[in-house]
C-alpha cells in the first residue's frame, strides 16, 4: 500500500506534511492527532490525549481560525491526485451523507437535517473517494473485484439554513434557493480533468489514464453528464429519470429511456453477490443485462426549452433479475455510462464498477461508527468540520486495510498494513505464526468478533476496526511492560 504505509507516524507524515495550515506547528499537531486517531479509532479526544497539556493543544488546534478543512486535507489530496496520474483506471465514487448532532444544545453554525422534524441539527457531507480499479473479475466469481483505496479526492460541507418540507414556494424563491445538486457539479469542477498526453498542444487526455465518476441516482443530472464530457471524465451513474430519447442530431424523438431498455433483448447473464442492507440479508442474484446506445434529450433550462441544448450521447444498461427468491423484490438498475458496450464482458465490468459504489457508504459509516464523528463534543460547526476533515483522511486508511487484504490475501504478512510490533503482538496473542496477509486479517477479525467460520469469508471493516482497536490496547500493554522491565 504505497499511500498507506504500515507505520502510523510515517503514514501521517506522508499525508499531512504539506497541509496548508499557515504554520509548521499546526502541521505537526495535525500529524499527532491523526496518529492518535489511527492508533485508537473511535475514542474521544479526552481518551486520545490523557495528558492535560496535549488535550488542551488538540482543542486549541481545532479552534484556530486559520484551520480550514480544505487546507487540512491539501497534502492528502495532493498525494491522491499524484497517484491518479499513473496509467490505469480510477473510480471516483461520490455521495452525500447527513451527519447528526441532535439531542444536545444547539451548536453554532449547524443547520437543519431530516425531513422537517424538530430538534434535528447537523450538516450534509459530500465526499469523493478515489480508488484504483484493477480490472475485470475472473469469470465465475460472484464478488466484485478488489480495488485499491487511494483516499479522499474531494469533500464539501453543506449547512441547510431552512427546513425541508417548508411548504409552497414562489417560483422566484425556488429559482434562487441553493440546491444540493450543485454539490455534484462543484465536485466535478474541483476534480478537473485527467492528465493530458505529452503532445505539443497538451490538451488531449492521456488514453492510458481513465477517471470514472461512479454515483447513485442523486447524480442523474444533465449538467453533470455534460460536465463529464467536457472535462474528459468517464461516468457510471444510476438513472433516476425516465428521460426522453432523440436521434443523434437531437431532432426526432425516439421514445423514452426506460421503455426502450425494457424492450431490448438480454445480452447474457452473470451472478453478482448483493450485500445485505435495510434488514435484508446478503444474497447472490442471477442478473440479466441489456444495453443500448442512446441520446438523452436535454431538459428545459432558463433561456432554453426542452431539447434546446445538446443531447447527451451515452450507453444505457438495464440490469435486472428475472427469478428473484420468493418474497424478494426483483432487482432492476438502469445505468448510464460513457463507455461503448458491445460485449457481455464489457457490460459486466460496468455493472461491477457500479457495484463498487457501496464503498462510499462504508466510508461514511467508518467516519460515523468507526471514528465517532457524530459523537464529537465540540461547540461550533467550524471545529466539527475540521475534526471530520482530519478523520476522513484516517478513515481512508482503515478502509484501505479492508480492501488490501482482499486484494493480496496470499502476500507475506509484513505487507498487511501492520507495524512490526503490532504483528509481533498479534502473533503472540493468537499463539500461531501468521504467514500471509489473509491470516493477519483473520486474526484481526477474531480480535474484533469475527468468527472466522468456513463460510464467513474475510472480516469486514467493522470487525477489522474493532480488532485494530483491541490490538492497540495490547501493544500499549507490551510497550509499558518493556519500559517497566528496562527501568526497573
């Protein structure tokens, strides 16, 4: 893991050394706080810093008016962007998530969340997670291919100043109201374009480097699809709207998207493991897939009637389940992609890239559950934003560990993301040698409550996180015992 070295201090130096904080001492404090969060994920600031002087310094750091989330992540994002210049395919997975700080006294700078319910305060975090896509999975495998988690490629905070469900609005109010769909457009502008190939004009994108934005239905926006084309970004986005279709010139209407796809024949089928969610257990689905090359009609926009702007040329895929288990609602996805899809394996790869989207949900869950972002006892929004920005970088390392053990389970144990002393203590605790990354992951999982039965598979990030937290306690005990022996 080039971007996520085993040693926490080395890792923090790599990601925060060039943070734009206006003072070298603030950079050093950011490193210390990141290392502490990594060694004891989920602990409160008083538990992370037991010395009063260190705790006071941490609060003073978060309270500094020069502390900006963008500047705090500047070094990390620079490393991520540098990694995305190398030949390869990179998925830019993005989504928004509400962070709640309800049930407390009002916190200065936070806004409304939820659906017009009283007493809910917080903000909306929009994150872009960059991962390296290593290619197609082996035929016959049900799981999506493993990826390499690089880090946060973009992040923004939105505070709602008005309640949702506020009743009727005038057309003028609706026109000038800030829209959360803007977050998707702004994130694309900040990401920019993939690197240009070495040519005199320096304008054409390097064909060896592909950036693909992957998102759910919230990103089904005409402006976003046009933006991807203009910036040279690829996209795999789940359609939310049954858009009209036109011919290549944008003139003659050709029906609507969903009926056209449902009338298209299947190009074949494959199996995909669906994760459990919302009380529904994980299962394996046999999916059919069809694809059409389409031109999506432009919606009406100020100064332009429907169809007045250029249509969006793309490939639309329908992914559906013909025979779901009894009592289970059949799966159906409609995906939009810039890629040409002529063969079943090409269609399957697009579906697999979309199935990787769940990582952004896991990322937000790591922030909330694993690192305790919603448990922060801070009095102002600016403090919370700074702490979440710091935690977000730490979260990428925790998530990277989970993907890394899936990617190279047979690699030597020393490549498993643990420092030498951590690996030594883990071996001592389990009373067995740990030769591979997979064995390290299973041992960590057992520490975190994963049972490791034959059909359980590799532990998830939550089991790994709990195992890491417990391992840090054991390592600290070993260090203290050695110090006592040395000075005794």
